[in-house]
C-alpha cells in the first residue's frame, strides 16, 4: 500500500523522514500495520454538546456515548519487516491512552478519537499519517498481571486494574477497572467505522496543507478469548495544554479488560477541507 | 504567520493535533519561533558523492563540506506565548543533534540537514512543519560547564567538550571538541540559506501528500560574544535504522563552541514535487 | 520480615528513604517481594579466570559457566500492598538485564550476578538491600509477542527474540534467541543458591559501612508451562563505565524463553567483611 | 577521602556497585564532589509541628521556616575524574528538587532535607551515601532563559521562572518566582550546617544496618554575582507515595534565582542509632 513516488532524480522509497533513496532511514514504513494489544477500556457518557466540540465537521455526536482506554501494544513496522519485534524491539511495542467519541458520518455510526497519547515517536507519526490525533505522553503505565507471580491473583472477579497517562509533569487521564465477571464479545461497543483527521499544517502562503476527514481501513480483527467485565472509572485532569477535561462531568458505564488484534491498511478519504 | 483556516463549522485555530476550536490543545503553535542555543559544532569533509545521496533534488552538493552539532535549546511556543519558559518549562527546552550538508539550490549556497534528532515531540513536529528532517532521540547529552563549580575550568584553551545522540539503545553520533583558542564570527561557516523538505506522506489513493522543497525563513541572528575554537572529532555509528554512517570516512576540520539566537518565521516553497 | 526499629522519638516504620514515622513515603517497602517475569536467557561459557575477577571472596568460579538474560517483571511492593499493580502501576513493573556467574560458596553451588541493570529506582534500592548488584539502565527493551497480532507468529520453532540494555547512550548488552524446539524444566540450569553482596559504603572515618556476603532467600518457585529452547547469542559492549566486556570472548551454549515466578524473603548473611 | 577497604582477596577500590577490583564499574566514586548549580528557591513558613514530623531525632524544628527549590546541576564524578563532563556527559548533569526544614542539632542551627528528588541514579546513591534523603523523579523541569534568544527577556525585574517535579505520573511539587529586583547574598538564608541521615536498611536478622545522623561536610562555597529576588510560590501535591503535602498550608515568604557552587567532602557522624 506504500505509494512509491518519483522524485525528479530517482525513485525514493521513504515513507517519511529521514527521506533517503533506500527508504531504510524512514522513522516508520507505510501501512499495512499489524497490531496486538491489551486494553483496559471504560465506556462512559458525557454531555453530547461538550463532545461535539471536539468533533471535526461534519461528524455528528450521537447520544453522548464515549470511551477511554489505556493499552499496551505490540506491532509490526511494515508488511516487509515482520521481524521487527526481533530486529528492533524498541520499534515494536508502545503504550497508548485515548478518548473516543461515538459519532456518525452521513448517518454511518463510528468513533472518532480527538485525544490519543503514545510513548514512541514512530507511533506518533504513523498515527498522524493514518488520521489519528496523537501526542506523545511522557509516562503511560497500566497494571499488568503475571500468571506465575505468587500471591497476586490473575484476571478474575475481584481483580483491580488501572492505568494512567501523563505529559509535561501532569497527569492527564486515569482509568480503573474492578472486574466483576466474565464478559463477552457483545460487551464491546461496536464501532463499524473509525473516523480520523489527516491533518498537516501550512505555516506560510504557498505551502500545501492536508486536511482530510478519513475512515481508517481496518481488518483482521481478532478478539482474545478472555474478556473481563466490571466497574470502570475515568478521571480527567485539567492542564495548561490539554482540554480533555472539558467533557467533565462524565458518567462511567462499565469497563472491560481484553486482548485485541487488528490490521490498519490505510485511510480512505471521506472529505477534503480547504482553508478559506 | 499562523494561517487560520475556516472549517465548515467554525474557525479552527489549531496549528496541529489536537485540533480543537480553541487551538489550546495543539501540540505546537504556528511560527514565528524564537530560539537561543548552545552549540558544540564540528565542521568536516566527506566524499561529495556520498553526501549527494542524502540531498533531495535539485539540491547539489558542493565540495564535500558538512557539519555536525549537538546543542541545547531554549525556545518560545509562539509569538503569543512568550511566557512558555515560565508557564510550561517542558515546552521550552530541548536538545538537538544534527548533520548538515553544504549544497546549492540554483547556484545559491546553503545547507540541508538530512539528519536531525531532538528529544521533545513538539520540536519534532514543529521541525517537520518547517521542513526539518527530524526523529526523536532517546538520549542526547552534551557537556555543560558551570561558572561556579569548584576545580573544573570554565570555557577556555584546554577545555574539552563532547556530546552524543542515541536512539533505540544505540549510539548514533558522538562529537567532541578540545578548545585551543578564542574564535571569531568568521570561524562560523556562513550558510546564507537553510533548505528543507516539507514532507507529509500519503498511504492510500485519493489522499493528498505534501512534498515541498523549502527555504526556511530566518532572522534575528544573534551570535554570542564568546566563541571557542579547537580540534573537533565526529563519530558516526552504524545501526539498523540509521544510514548516517554511509558518509564515512569523514575528515574533521575544526570545531566551535558558541551561543546563537535566531527566529524561524516559516518556510518559503521553492519547488513542489508530486508523485508520478 | 520488616524490622521495625525504635527511633528515639518514635517507632519509625520506613524501610528506606523517605524516612517518615508512617513509612508511607518509603521508596520501597521491606520484603517479602513476589515476582512474575518473562525471561530471554542465554547460557554461555567464558574463561573461569576472567569470571573469577568479578566474584567477591570467598566465592569460587566453577567451570566458566555463566548466564545472561533480559527480562520483563511484574512484582509486588510488599506483603501488605499486594494491590500495587492496581494502585500504582509504575511501582509494579520493570525490566531487568543481568549477567550471572556459576560459583560455589564452601562447595555449595550457586550463582552470583556481578551485573544487573533495571529501569526503576525502587527496584535498584530493593536489589541493593537484598544483595543484588544493580545499576539503572536508561533503556531496556525486549521482544514481546502478542497472541492476537495478525501475521506475526507467536512463540514456536523459528520464532526469534532479542533484548538489549543501554546506559548513558551506549549499548551494554544484547541477547538474542532463535527458538528451535520446546524445552523442559531440565533445560534451566539449576542454581540452588543465589549469592549476593549487601554493600553500603562509608566515605568518612566514623561511619559504619555494610559489606555482607549473603544468600538470597527464595521460595514459591513457579515455572511457566511453556519453555522454548533455541540458539542463543550474547553481545557485550565496551564502554567507559562498564567492565562486563572483560569476560569476552564468550561461547554461547543455548538459550531459553520462559516465564518464572518466585518470592524473595530477604537475605541470610554468610560472611561479614570489614574494612582493614 | 575514599576509604579503600581490604577485601580478603584483594584491595577493592569500588565505592559502590558494581563492585570490582579496579573500581571502574562503580556507579559513583567516593567524595569529594564538586557542584555548580542554578537554583530557583522559595523560602516559606509552615506549622512547626507538621515540620517536626519529618525530622529525625534529635533534630528540633525552629520557627517553621523552610525552603523549596528546583535546580539544574553540573558536577564532577570524583577528584580523580574532573574530566567527566567531557568523557561522560550523562554522568555530569542532573536536576534536583527538594524541600528543607530549618532545625537545630544541640542548638546548632542548620537545615535538614526530608525530600529530595533527582533524575540520575548515580546522584541518588551518592546522596544516600552522604546522608541526603533522595528518590528518583521521572520528570524535573525548570525555566531556563538564554542570553541570545530574541524577544524573550533575560533575568531581570518582571521575569517569571518556574519548575516542577513529577514521579509515577503525578506532579509532586511546583515552584514559581516572579522577579521584582536584584537580591544580595544576605537574601540567602544562612544554614551553617546541613544535616542528613545515612540510612541503609536491614531486612533479616543478622544483617547490619546503617542509621547515622550526619552533618554533611561542605566547602568552596561560591555564590554567583547575579542574585534575583521576587515573589515566590510553592505548590505541594498529594500522591499515594508522597507525604510532602502534609506540611500544607504553607506561607511563601520570597524567592530567589541564583547560581551557587560548592564541594561535598563527606559526612561527619553526629549520632548512630540502633534498632531497639
């Protein structure tokens, strides 16, 4: 799916910086990307008007449904480098925290994530290229349990999990889950479409900019067998550079812990915006 | 210089993600940006053909002259937030290491930096927007001296300085300088133009991409009074994701330590490339 | 097992800094500690004399057998805080890389780890208190595989794994494993005793110091069901502050990937050394 | 001042882990250490009883005077490695935030720092060895100004400075200063003695422990010429692992920005405590 483009001089294979003829120095390769992740997810409700504030036109908020998660990802670099977890382990794992808003595009339901934090630069730029709105966090941690640790129970009723995300020395988001029972695939809120914004700025007259509402092209969904259901909480914090707490107060519905794998193939453009 | 663009719904003031109507959540604001930095810089020569490999068309290598530096930056967030060093100190300082190649565009001499590493995400994206080819480093350190530390000499003949940059657990670049004498402004190699590449990728048919050769618009140059001249060394390391060592062997000429302030106003487009 | 000691004023419950009457600010609580970890381990041989260099008296090297691993730990804070993975996830996971030397104490076989790197301060001090010789690493990464990631095979013959440890911008140790077959518990080299050195320095006459050869008291061993056997490699790197590469050349024997849980109860003093 | 001690086998020159005969792998060398630092300091008052809670016996609180600072340090590794800023820049700079309490030992006035956070492991252990009560912070940032940055005023009346310290994703302490005028050496609160606690724990019967009230031996004080005086603020944050906010409410008096150099020679034992 990587578009090779013809430079005047030569075919340049780089997907992104560093741009070289070989393409080997690119901070990230083009899609498809394959992912496997552990999620602590909490579904919640907020005031639809407050949520609408964060949706790019023409996405429309629905009933105030939203979601927050903290997650631990394993991923590939590209279709041609499936050995990345071995060759360069620092290019194959990252953490991600996000807040998503249920919405519709021309009546087609989906989710849009106005806030996504990750802890590796290549995940940042890969996200922007696909249409995910990302910043780097300085610190994302989440509860991990280990099957063989003595005394500490593994996943099951009564187990408590949490995660947080911080940036510039301030906590932005905390979530927690107290498991009450096994869940099922039906507990995952179905979001047939994932909308995003491919946005790259211009700063001077004469420059091109990119401003595209997209639908991220997903496939290969694989939901882990163990799904855990329970009481979820989400805390949002005010800080100078983050507006996420504008959606307070929120009403948590329930939380889940589960594993999920999928593939991102690229992004289909729905609309292209121009500056006036 | 920030281009406000009209979203369908509303005027959106965000320069970049997170895109919100207020613009307050943007990872970085639009230019101009003001900078003050401490540099350890080494000028060197390499094979012009090897250097040309890293230049985007139609930039032309000159005589094999090049430069490497490690630096410690203080900067502003935007013209409207000159208080950033106070309000959000984590948004106002960063380290940067880079390798630049002397080149010409239509016979106008300048420098192009195919490799630039920084340690904050907002510096990364600000750089990309201006046309600088950046990656995050996991670790950039350089010698700092302190005027009031007992026993350790301050800058002067005999003082030794060094710096390095590492990513994904591997050293990429080391530079060192042994000061021999005071230098002058003439020891700084003049690079009237700084060229860059504004490049944002497309990954699917129908998406726009940006591929612009630019000249970064600079001003307010302020060179610090103390310039130190000496013997410089540069080491480049091979690693899986970095091609910088392709320019080896290199011949170091001399090094400098100095302070420099300047403003980046934006980038003037020289050429727009399209995919074939 | 925490020794409460009577301060003149009050009973102080702190195990370590910050020392307060409540003990709540202690960077780490006293043992026992419970652990569950994923290991990539490579057994190797080196020159016994070179290994002996790193053993405190009166430990005796055996046949040159040694081990290196990179690992991913989940742990408890103390017996009274088994909910740490939930309450404070940053206090419950860390990475560890180490090199251990097979040795004997009064003919009792065991292992001593002269080099251990971790990435959290509380693991550092907890280790020192138990008798493990630790430094902080700036970057420890290891391959993680995910059961639900598309296209990327999970553990099995042919799978390749790696890990590394870096400090001060330099790689110190890399290990890799190419799995060839299932392993068994017998492939784990038995080390009935783990020896350590509780060492806390004095810097001025009149200060006490601690210099105790100890045997770490372990229990609750739980070996994961899946053990993977294969071809292992270990690379040691020279750097200014690390002498580990003195044991080169080494001859790798084989490697394992496995999960292991255990408890550290404290350390039994074998010998107390005094300064002359 | 480094005490070489005779191991049975050999003279071991290591000050701390990694303990080797050469001493080269030690995470830190013995004192003296030389320091040069930039401070943002705020003097404040709190309830003497609340402050007394954090003082080890027999230190006595005075009138509720206390101090908080965030600072940026340059230092040496040891008397024998004054070239550390060149040879290993990552071993020569760190940040430190602290809260100190004015107190007396047998009527001799001084200061004791129950809370000190740093961002390098070697500073952590060096501090413990001297008697400073330290933890690692994940993030310490403070305002730096640059003499040559355009538009942004350098130190002077009206300039605002701030700093913060965070750990485990939570802000612990913030301080800020708005400069109103030049200060003088007399504005620095004189603390003739700096008291500390050399404390290394035992976790099992039979182990030695260290619990010594000490006076840190200082010298070579060099106060920078420019001292800036102004309105200071201190914010303390509650978090699970930090009790510092117990001293709230506090009343800030004034703040200073200044540069200071000094030497730590070691620690003189005042009292040795034993467990009961």
